[in-house]
């Protein structure tokens, strides 16, 4: 099982959610977050200016999928979230040890 954490522009949330549902993803969590990437929250890097980092509002989406769905999920997110401009976001993928569905006590891929 893999955990996919995607940081996207807030206005792209509906498109990304629709794309993930379309791709067969059965569950996800969404968070309001603030962050910065290489531009440190500025629209351009400026030299000699005061060093100030601005946190910009972003949406974080967590989803856990079986390994054979990782590429599908990533493609769906990228296609829906991309504008081609800076700050489009990032996707992090990591291995996940265990999932438990509380109601049924199913574990592992069955519980996703
Ligand atoms: N290395 C990182 N670790 C954790 N979160 C990150 C990292 N890089 C970016 N983020 C998160 O993703 C958001 C969007 O990052 P962003 O798309 O600006 O990345 P970037 O590397 O600067 O790419 P770009 O040049 O396209 O802007 C940030 O606001 C932050 O929340
Ligand atoms: Mg950036």
C-alpha cells in the first residue's frame, strides 16, 4: 500500500477530486495548509531584497491506494491540477504499513 500526499492550488480541489473519483479512488482526506516552495511564496525571486518567506494557502490531499493504482492516481492529480505556472504543487508518495477499517476490523488492502 502507498500513501499519496498531494499539495495543490485551492481552486483546483474540485477538479482533482472529480478526477480521482473518476479514476476509482475510494477515499481521501483534504486539509487546508500553508506552505512555500522554491520561490518562498514570492511570485519571483528577487536578489538583494529583505529575506521574507510568505506562506501561501494550499490544499493537501491524502489518499492511500494499492500499489497498482499509484500511477493512475498521480496522472489524475497532475492532469487536473496543472496550470503550468509556478506553485502548481507537488506529490509525495511513501510506503504505508497498515490500514484498518474500524467498523469491520478488516486490515490491509481489504480495508482501503
Ligand atoms: N520540499 C517540500 N516539502 C514539503 N512541502 C513542499 C515542498 N515543496 C513544496 N511543498 C509544498 O507544496 C506547495 C507548492 O509548492 P510549489 O509548487 O511552489 O513547489 P516548487 O518546487 O516551488 O515548484 P514551482 O517552481 O513549480 O513553483 C508549497 O506551498 C508547499 O506547501
Ligand atoms: Mg514554487
